[in-house]
């Protein structure tokens, strides 16, 4: 699944090409995505210029004067800039066409992605209760400690909760916990404030490095420019169960937490 670095990479890739461009047409070949594509978009979008392209959690926010188009890539989605004349492939479900004869094309084989609308002055329910962005000053050690107080859930599951902090998906939760030396199975409420502070720092570092490398390509992900991400070459634990720990050389362990594969070093992480 594309995680925050992959979505941010996509945002940076497409923004310069669609900002200030005017929508000429919306082409919906398959409206049945994770949620139905709103039918009113065919009337709302044409004639409107793009004001900006932002990101909130894993949602891309394409801003217009009358509202915001929310795009989520789901499990396997990607966005590409193509000529409006380019023939669509089987899983190319939505095109946003612009006045320069280019189209922003959503490719989504599993159809878990979404294209939704947020009218100006409103907050979509999917965005209303999200926690702070991990790379902003709002995500602090104090915030994490306050949220963790009394919580019995495993720390890995806890930091993947979008009400606590957004965008820390499975890959980067594994990597940040390894870097912070914290056992992913530990109860969140039983970890000291000092260690939580280090975890905050490592989450920021891991995500920033992943964005700089263009994200992590595992199966389906490519950025807005069609190029893969390269952070996979720097993964210390994710996907490396049974291999030597980069720190101590012992075999890395794997368990499932929240139905997600969790790889860690039982010696270096406590």
C-alpha cells in the first residue's frame, strides 16, 4: 500500500504540472471505487483552475475555488500524467483532463482508491478526526506521551493509529521502532517519556529519508513521474525476517500485530 512518503512523492511529482491548469473534462470509466465517485464532479470541475496540490495523511488534496478534490491511492493505486490522447489501460479508472491536453490518470487495479469531493468551507468526514502530521511541529514527544497514557495496545499498532499521528504505515512503523530500539509488542502506556521522545525523532527521520529517496517500491507503487522509489534499499528490518540484524547479527524475528507483518530484533529492541 502506498504510504505517506509515496503519497508525498506523488504530490511533488504532479503539482508543478497541474497547478494553475484549468480542468476541461472529467472522464470516469469506473465509478465504483472504494466509495462511488460523486456524479456531480462532471459539472463541478470543468472550467476550474487548480489552485494548489496539498497532502493530508495519505490523501492528496487538489484545491479549487469551490472545494477540494480528495484522492486516495488505496492499496495499489497510482497517478500518472499522460496525454489526453493516450489510450487507457484496463485499470485506468479516472482522468482529470486539463487545458494543456494532459490528463491526470488514476490507475487502480484493486479499486480500493477513492476520488471524493469536499465543498469549500466544509471538512470531509474522512479528514475530520485525523491526528497531527508527523513531519510538523504539532507531532511532539509531549503529544505522543499524552496519547499513550494508560494505553495497553502494542506500540506499533498505537503509532499506526491515524487519530494519534497520521501516515505512519506498516513499513515505516517497523523501521522507526527498530531505530528507536523499542520492541513493537510493548504496551504503549508502559514506555517511558524519554523513549517515546526518541521514537518521535526516529519517525520524523525515517519518513524524511523515505521522502528524499522517493518512497519505497514493493509491488505496485510508482511516483507521479512514473519512477520507482528507492528507500527499499535502506530498509533495516521490514521484509527481512530471518536475516541478520544490521546491529547485532542475530536473526530478525517476525510476528503479526494488528494483522500486519512485524519484523524486529529481539536483542536490540526492548
